[in-house]
């Protein structure tokens, strides 16, 4: 198969996958749109002579139906057609904000995200939130961290664990030998619990809020299929499993959610309030169990973290 046919096939198959997964439109720049709809020889001319000014006026994006349009390119100009299809694939990547065209997992997660982004199951949270904080990180990660709900900073930034508790979580992740971007991080609740009449502070999500939001997290877990989940704090455990004994009692003991092991441990904000080395060590011992489960070698140095000098 020649390179043009390869790119064409790949693009058609990608668009068909998007369509099959329920996505009806992709955004493309005005330039690509014009190239697709004008006679191909002109399209090539236009692309070849596109000035910076012409490109910048094309910054407003349009949407086109997810229907392959191979007829828009003339069979007589294969190299130009290749670059046209490549540009289109690149457009799809950029629009989706991803380094590469998403695979099935990415598309499935994107669909769940799109539903969560417009969720109004808790009208009081939908009206008070700045952002739906869906989740962040590597969707192929063997390790997933689950917290309880976004706080003020997370609500502002649209990303979980970016405040002080998040900075501590990032340190824990690094101590385990990972980069934050290698892990997937999410919360039971995707919206910040509102605090009417208060200018600061957070509140624990209600049982009802967690029940309504849980399907999003379960869908994330189902799609990502981590090898192990760390549940941060008693509320996260309660959100996942329902009411349990207190976190001090259950931490460090694996439990299972749809056959996926879940390690309950203290929430990082507990460690910030309670600075004792013994409490940090407990969390670290839980993390070493997680590392063992993932068959990650634990160095002598790591084994000694948070032990008395
Ligand atoms: N605490 C949580 O449980 N989740 C966040 O995202 C931030 C703080």
C-alpha cells in the first residue's frame, strides 16, 4: 500500500472509531476545512501558499461531521494528499489536547469525562463549582490514587490534588519512585462540596453526593484497570465501599473493588495536621505494600524512610 493510502486508511479508521464511540463531530481549523471542501488542486495550492496571516485568521475552529471524506483529495497528487491527511490527524490530536491520537481507552474515558463535565445530578454543586475535576494522569498506569473531593485550589484549576495536600501526595508518589504524571489521580466526588456562607474551608462530601458521583469513578476504574488503587482517607474508602470502620483500623489492609485491590491509607491532609513521624511511617508502610504488589524493588534507603534516626 502506498503512503497516501496508508494515511488515508488510518484516518478513515480513526474517524470510524470516533463515530462508533458516539463522537459525532471533530473540530478542524478553517484551513483544513477549506482544503477538504475545495477542488483538490486548489486545496494543495492554498496549503502550499498559506501565509502566516492566512493561518492566523483561521484560528477560529469549525466542526465537521465525523464522516471520512477521502473524495475531497485528488488521486493525481499523492504527496499533497498525504500531508493533508496528516494535518487532519494532527488537528484531531491538538483539538483533543493529547500528544497522540487516543486509543480505545482514551476515547472511552473521554466519553465519561464529557458526561461528568455537564453533570447536574447535584444541582447545588453544579451551580457552585468552577470546574468539574474529573481526574488526571496516565490512563495506562498500574497505580491509581483516589481522594475524596476537590478543594478550593482543585476547583479553581480543574485538577485533583494541586493544593498543599496535593503537594504532599506528589512527594509520596516521588518517594515511591514514580513521577506524578505516571500515575492516575481522581476523587470520589468530581465537584467541590459547596460551603454556603463560608469563605474558606472544605466540607466532607455527603453520602448522597458520593452515591450520585460514584458511577463516574467506577467507570474510570473500569476503563483504566489499574493493578492497585490507593484510597486516601476514610471518606474515599467510604465513597468506594460504603460505611466502614475508621481509617486507623482499616489502613494497610487490602480490600477488593471489582477484583481490583484497594489499599486504604491516611489522607495526606491528615499527615499535614498530624506531623508525627509514626503517622508518616504508617502511610509509607502502606505504600511499600503497594510497591510490593506492583513488584517494584524497594531500596534499603526507601525501607528506612520515616524511621527514627
Ligand atoms: N483532597 C482530596 O481528597 N482531593 C483533592 O483533589 C484535593 C484534596
